[in-house]
C-alpha cells in the first residue's frame, strides 16, 4: 500500500488510472475550521519568514477576517453567477463515477475530471487562494478526494480525537494502512507537540502546561501585545463571522458522515456550527 499526501488538484494527475488509484490510501486530518484559521493567522503574523506575513503584519485578526471574508463571498458570488440548471437526480439508485452505488436522493460527488463544472471549479479557486481563511472550507476540497477514491481508501481523522484519544487514533491509522501494531509510550502520547508555547516539532509540552489558545490568538497589532477578548468585542465578532462562513460546509461533512462516507466530525463541531 502507498500513502498519497496530495493536494486536491493533484489527485487525478497522480493516480489517473485504475491500476494506480487502487493502491492509494488517503489519510486526511481535519482541525476545527475556525481554530485552524486563527492558528494560521498568528503563525503568519508572528514570523517575518512566513509566506503570508506581509499580508497580515499590519492587521488585527478581526480586521483581517472582515476583509478576507468579504473578498471570499464576492469571489464565490461571481462564480455562482455562471451556474446552469442541474439535472434532477434519477428516481432510483445510481452508480457513482467509480462504480459505487448511490442511494436515492443522495448528493452526487464531483471532482476534477469527474463532473466538476465551471462554477465549482471557480469556487475551489476562490477558497484555495485564501490560505488563512479559505483552506478551512474543507468540503470543497474533500469532495474531490471522495469523488476519485472509494470510501474504503479514504480515512478522515480529526485533531479533537487525536488530542483526546491519541492511541485510538494511531491504531485506526495502523488498521487502515494494514501496518503492524506498534507499542506506544504512554508518556509520549500525553505530550503536545508544536504548540503555541513551544512551536517546534522537536519540542513537547504537557497538556496542562499549554496556554489557552483563545487568549493567544486575540492579537492587538497596534499595541503589540495579546489581550483577552471581550464577550461582544471585535475578536468575538470575527469568530462569529467565520462560524457563519463555515457553517454550511461543516454541515456537508455531517451529511457525508450520516451517509457513511467519512467518520463523524466531533460533537463539539455540531454544537458550534449547527
């Protein structure tokens, strides 16, 4: 078996034929969309060596979110203007592109070269060009994988589970890849690597020693220090704006989980994005 660590656009080019795509095992690890965007912003703002540092260096997180979400919505709206009426789904069960049976009324999956129309392609471009905010719109890109590969070859994991149940998560990966079980050191399983306080893969902290992420991510660029976000302040409003942006996309993930296409997202996601 081989593990393909690919971007969505690379899937069809890397494993185009049946002889190749049958050998690919796709593992996708998803973080809470808002947390990912928050973390990515701070990462880029913190270091001048980061590729998007110039984009965010003079903006607070609320300012950046307001500008970026408006730009994304405008881009997606322009893409939607090209929408053509889609044919109605057949009355009975149908076969997907890869020969899998699709239930009555179940949303068909489309991907690059597999029914992807110009509107969805442009929508993907909108989100893909927005590294900090747009890359948290998971369903647009995950659909490309699901359209190309049978669900048995795609394992979707969540960082929430990796944090609370690390051993079970590792065992799921082993079983998925057909790898022999490994005896893990419990003292290492309880450590947090690459945290805000210790941002390096060779650096580990105990979970109780890692600072609260929310306070770390409320960045005040004018005064140059971190501040605790108020209940109705700009930071909280920015988070709410992101939740609204991601809500329909997270709901698609839950829909796919109900259909058995992916593992269910954490319950916390359902409460936040319901």
